[in-house]
């Protein structure tokens, strides 16, 4: 893992339950004191924030104990997988700061070994070829209150099963015509143990093996055995796999692997106002609700990278929420706070006006300008300073002026004064309106004795606002992103379109100080008084495009806290 020095001085924290288990295993010399973990994504979509938690856990515990981590693609379902997803997953894991080194594997690497393991089960009388179709298998399985019943094909001989299984591999049967099932217990209270399917026929080319196979293993069969083949010691997965653990252990016992892996479950990451179902995320992409998997409103790692989230902030977020056995809903504010805390330290400051209102300083010479010195970071002198051009005509934020202002409005108003950051105090002397009564321009005067840093003026004003010189302004597009959904748990809605936030994206035409014309894509900036932003990949020198990473404050905090407390109650 890279980029870890920032947390090296953090005091030691109590170990979570998984790290306690691993520490105990090391102390007892279980697995010879080794720790080998794996991150096993399915290449059927882009990784999301929930995967970030698993990545940080699997790579993290291995790094902390001198162990190793495999990146293993579970490519057992070629109907839904693609190389695009494989490349995206590798990019995301590296971006988060982790390295699998030479330990990149695929379930398809083990197709022959998995097939041999299935043959072993058949020979032992622990698996059989079933001719029931999918609906019949479902009906025979029973329910949570009723036992299942045996398939009429359950007692086929080992010889017959071996011949049928070989014919399945040879492509002599159609999709769904036959399956291989484990022979366990149709009366088991655990539905996963009621003769689960191990292999199914799919006449679909695989992205790595081509047409070599038309017989593909199920996830539960391939996963545990692949763990064993790779020498995984601790197979860390989320709670929905807890009921699958008996099958995981049963398969390893039947195939008689040495030094069996241990499956340990932890709670998945449920983040408020997001969904983490790859199927539903793909639906948003396919339906055009968002502009691709990396749309900055999406909870995918690619989207967070494009939005400007630093990888260290995601790792810090995963550290803050911890590892537990209990499912709960995490406030979005926890993630945004991790991002905000990091950017506050790292992001240089810049001046940008999102909703420009023209200001003419009537007593400033029309043909003159001057440079004002502006700090790049108010608490970090090592980041240096820059110059801001100042002239007769400026732009300020429209909401920094109010014509009928309340008593405690300390920005600009008729007859009022305000300080322009790094520049002068100005007084509003006239308000210009169009025929419809809309304010189009302000006429002000400046007090030349109040230049910032001069130390010669005793004049004090309560308000300070940002600005951009009109003659030097750079026109830019700014994407103001917000939550994609209006409900804390949008996945509970049968129709996602009913809980979409209509204000999840607002595009504005802004003006920026000249330095941002050369803004580096992905580099974070604090637009003073507005939030943290980064230049988008579509940005050009002719027309910069910026994405809002996060606001300066969590404006959703009270609403979100109430929603999350209600869900977790």
C-alpha cells in the first residue's frame, strides 16, 4: 500500500473483531502464522464505496501482519462480465493505494481444477447430475417452513453421473437442460444446504477462455475452492454470506483440502442516500439517469475519483466506520467529513464567482489595474502566494448583495460597505436595474486607504466577500453535485425514479481568477467561501470545467441525522 505516512503518528486503536481473530491465529501459529487474504470482485460492473471497505480490510490486515493479498476475479458468469470491468476494477484498487504485486488471479485460472474437484464429489457420491429444470428445482427445494424433497434423479449412479457430466462439458446439452448439484440434505433448515447447484451449462464465450468451456461453476463452488488453491487463510466477506458458510466448509471438507481457509463475515457498508446494488447502478447508467459509471453523483469508486475525492479520504472513511458484525446505515456526512478534513489541509485557495453580479468601482481609474497578493493557504505558508489582478470592474456573488437587507446582513447593500478579500473596502452608492426590475449592476466607490495588508487604515467593516476582476476573468462551467436520491434508503423504493433528487446536478456558468485556466485535472482547490472543487476530465484551457467535490459545511446534517436514526432505530 502506498501513501500511508499521514497516519503513522495516530495512536493505536482497539482491534476490531476480525483483527482480534487474526492476531489470535498468529499467536497460536495457525496456518503457520501466515495471513493471506483476497479481494474477489465479480467483473460485472464498476466497484462502489462498499467495495472500498472490503478492499481496505483485506489489503489492510495483510499489510499490517506482513501477509499477502490476492486480487482474484470471480469470472464464473460470462453472460454479465467484460474486460472493461476488469480494467476498471484494477484501476480502482491501485488508485485506493493498494498493490497485489504478482498475485493477480481469476477463477477461470482454476476451471480445470474445479472440474476435477466436481468429479471427485461425483465419485464420492456427493454430487449428481439433475435433469429437473430451474422451476422444478425451485419447487422441490421447499421453503423456510417446509422441507424440500429429493429430486427423482438424485440416486443416479456415480458412473451415470460421470458420463452425463462429461457430456455436459462436451456441449451435448442445451443451457438449463442439466445441472450438477451437491448431494447434502433436502431437509436442512439452511436453504443453501438443500442440494445446491454447483455447475450449469452456458453456451457463451468467456472473455478469457473463449469457447473452451460451456460448463461454468457457481460462485459458492468456485469461491471456497479457489481460496484453498491459493492458500487463503482468512476469507473475509459480508454478512449475506453467513448462511453460505456451512456450504463453504462442506465443500472444503469433501474435496479434502489441506489447511482450510476460514470464512469470517462482517457488516457491509450501507451509506445513506446511495445504492450499492451493481444491478441497480447499471440500470441508472443504461436508462440515462446518470452519464455513465463515473458520473460524479454515483457511489462508484470511479465516480468518486472523477468528483475529486482523495483516495486517502476514502481510506480514512473506512477506518472511521470500522468493522463490525451489526448492519447499520452510515451518514453521508461521515464520508464527506473525511473528504473535507483532508482537503482543508491540502487544497490551495482560489477565487471563483458562481453567480456573477457586475460591480463598477466608479472612482477607480478606468485604464488601470493592480496586483493584489493572495495567500494560497491561510494556515500553510509553505504553499506560498499568488497575485490577483484588480481593476475598475469586478464580479461578486449575486447573493452577496441584498437590496432590502435585514439588520444582521453584513455583506453588500445600498449605502453599505464590505471588504473585498485581499483588496479594498468598497461602498455601494447606486443600484442599476433592467426594465423588469432585476438588479444588473452595482456602482460602488473604493477607499484607497484600506488596501489589504497596508496597515494604514483604521476603518473596520464586518463583512468580507470574494470577487474576480472582470477584465481578467476566465469563463468556466461548474457542476454543482448533490445527493442523487432524496431518501436515506432509496433501495427500499420499488421505483428509483420516484426518489431521484431533481437537484442532484446544477450546471452554472461561472467566472474564475486567471490562475485556474491552467488547473490540473483531478487537483483539488477550495473556491473561497463556496466549497472544494476539481477540474473535470472534460476541462480545456478554452473552457475549464470544474466539479464540486464537497461543500464547506454539511448542509444536510440535521436532515440526514434524523433519517439515519429513524432507520437504525
